[in-house]
C-alpha cells in the first residue's frame, strides 16, 4: 500500500511523476496493553524502514523503540506494558526482545533460546512467556519467566504456530496445518497434552484464549460443510460449536474484554462486514462501518472499538468509537485518482469477481495491468493499494482478479482447482482479460501481468501457457520451478504444495511439471521483468537463477533485478527500486516510451506500506 502525498493527488496522467518522500509501515492496528488501554505499540516509518514505536494516548505521543538496519516488523505489548519485538536477520532468523514501556535496556525475552524464525509469542498476565521458533525440521516451543531461563515445552516435526496462552500462564495453544496434520494442540507448560482438537473433513483454526483473569476458554473457527462457524473449547469439555454464528465466507475474530463476546471480521466479496457475537445471549449484531475493507478490528474496555478502515479511494484510517487518539501516518493524499468498478465474469465454477480501476476521463480502451495477488489463500480487496494508485495516476487501468482459490468467496471457491493448480487461476485471468477487452475497457494490444510471490508464479505461468494474450510481465520473488522450489523452500510452504498437489514432486512429477512455469519457457513471447531476492527462503533464489538461465538459452527478452533481502523486506528503498523499475518497464513495453530514469511513486502490495509523505512522525487520529 502506497500513495502520493497531498501535493501529488490530482487527476490521472499518462506520464509518471517525481516521487516525494516515503513512509513504510504495517497495515495493522496498534496493540493495546490489557491493563492500561491508553498504552499501545505499533509499527511505523523510521527513515524509510519499518520500526516499532510506543504510543501514549494520554499525551498523543510516540516513542521509537527499535532502530534495526533491516527494519523491525513484529511488535507487541504485554499486560505489564513491556514492549516486545522480534530482532531478525536477512533470513528471518532472530530472537524476541523486550523493554519497559518508557524505555530502558533491551533484554532477551527468554534466556538460552536459540535463534530461529518467529512462529509465535504469548505473554500471560502472570509475566510468563511462551515463544515458538522454527528450523528446517520443525518447531520448538519454549517457556519461562519474562527475561529468565527458558525450558523447552515441546518439539513438533512440522511447521506450527503458537496461538495463545491463558491469563494464568498454565495452558498453551499450538496450531499446525501440515500435509497430514490439521489440529490445535493444547499443552500444559510441562509439555503434557491437555487436548488435541481437530476437524475431520474440514479445518480448524485457533484464535487464542480469552484474556480475562481466570478465563481458560479457547476461541476457534471451524470450517464445516461449506460454512465457517464460531466455536469455543474449555478444559475437560468438548468443542462447543455456536451454530447460530455461521458464515458463508472467511472470518477471523478476537475476544472482547468481558470474555463473553467476540468481535468478528468477515471477508466477503472483496469487502468487510464487522459483527459482534454475544456468546451468552446468542446474538449476532452487525456493527456499522462504511463500505470498504477493515484491515484490522479490536474491542477494548468500555466498548471502545478500534478499526483500521480503507477503500480503493481512501488510504487506511485508524478509528476509535470512543474518540481515543490513535497513531496514523501523516499527510496522506486526501484524494486518490481513478474510477472503481466491480466486474463479475462468468466462469465454470461461478462468476469471477474483479476490482477494476480506470483512469479518470478515459473513454477509449486503455493500457491495462493485471495486479495478481499471492497466496493463493488471499484475495484482493476494496482497499487502498499504492501500486494501483501509482499505475492509475500514470494512465494505466488496473484489474485485480479474485480467481478461483481466493479467500472471501467461501470454501468451494477456495478449493476449486478444476483445471489444475495454477492453470485454473490462469484460466480465470484469461477470461477476465477477454471480458475487459469485449467491454472496450482494456486495450488488447497493451496488457500486462504483475504479481508477487504466488502472484508472480501465476504471472510467469500465464505468460508461458497463454502466449499472445499479454504484452509484458513483471514477476517479483516468484516460484519459477515448482519442484526445485519445493526442495529448498520452508517446511510450511512444502506442506502447502503437498496439500495443493496431493503429494510431493517425487510422487507426482508430471503434475508438478504441468503447473510449473519453467516447463513453458520456450513458448514465452512477451518481455519479462523478474525481481528476485538473494536471501529469499520462501521463493528461493536458486530456482529463479535456473529460470533466468532457461530464458537466456531460449533467447527470451528479459530483465532481472536482484535485491539483497529476504522474501519479506522491511526497507522502503527496495520497494522503491522495484516499483520504479516495474513502472518504467511497463511504460516502455505497453506504450512504447523510451527507457528513462524511473520516477513513479512506488508502493507495496500487502502487509507493509510505503506511503509518500511530507512528515514521517506519527500523528494522532481519533473518530472522523
């Protein structure tokens, strides 16, 4: 998410503009101290990097906590107002640190814990701490007093996530979704199992224990028979399914402070609905919000609901129903150019939903860029996206397709792989392309694909399997060779591949090859910009180098940009370089402009934000 500053918010143009300064941050609300809700922790820009800050709502004042050369993405606050953050290297390997809210020396969260990828932090009201850290073979959960010696609780031979600790610190919840494992395990702190919760024929997610003193209820979401249902579990009891609280599309939720209600955020058809479920009264209430997307939502004491709301035309705004001052980026553009449309294209498993943004004042078919989301368990939303802003301000139309496999449209849509993994999604991209051309919105001679991660994989696959449909492609940190990526990626992504394909590349070599972009290099006929990261553990660089070698061998026109980062970078300069390079590449390939120095406003797609601004200091923001 990025966008021009207030000085750069006029109508759409056909030339790129000089970039203002940039802010980098996360699309998430501040985390609130359970015992002092006016003390918070959030991430924001610090010299072009994402860093952790405290926020004192009494004084509407921020204090920078971290200053890491690579930036800091993960921050939290516990019930004693200690600030936590994960200090990691370029490979995502690190340790949890903490300090008092008002400052002081940084201390290790637990002593004697080896560095590893973060897979969860939970701190109890009693000051006991649990952390989960990964390695190449699995996940280890550690436990101890804050700042004290740690002891291992359990070792799991697969990717797992620590999802909660009881207020008393006596029970832990760990979720795992490996190829053959879909369960939530509740552990005592000595490592013995209290319960193993599973959903045969469906899926089960843990959303954490209630934070009220003495509460031991675990919040769950069940996927069952085409619906998502709220459920709870307590020690010694079976799972209680609240069948009156069922939804047709994906949900997430958080306990309310009273421990008897849940705030539920539903993703439905590219937009959000906010509900409050009272588990005692068995009532479900829709809370009023403007049309658009809620990136985050939480309820605090006295019913103060915090939301992070956005739409395609409006950058995110942190709001409080009680008027509590919340931090927000300063001087965001007040107006975003473009005319948004919802397009529904007929398809074999139901209509395909696309969010289309056209430049203002255009009537003729327009050069169009398909921004392809990653995941695949994700979706594009009616939400501000700086890449959309930059493209539309430069005269391009943008299509964001929620292809089969996307979330937000129910389990059947997410599981639809009629033509095979990847190939199903490419078929949807091609169908939407034909629809846009038939409506006279898109110029069939000037169409491009641009995707990151799994979206980059789909861009490469579409260019190879459907030559002639697109005139250019941008693939950022993609999967280019499925089998080789599977061999060198993280355990979690290997498990995802095996769930999608039904086995490993050794089990199903032909199936993997049929869906792999490298198979179709000889058929490529569009120029390609490929961006890769030297420390990427999710979409490893080795398989991208092999793909680039294949492009060279087959004399395919391409450019490569290498970043000295991992898959998830927190430094705005890298995003700037990618966005500038991509916009100039597309301008040249779709509109025939000569090679120039890139000057377009940059943006990221999801998770962290690069926002042009005139002031990098956080500002107060309450109710509108």
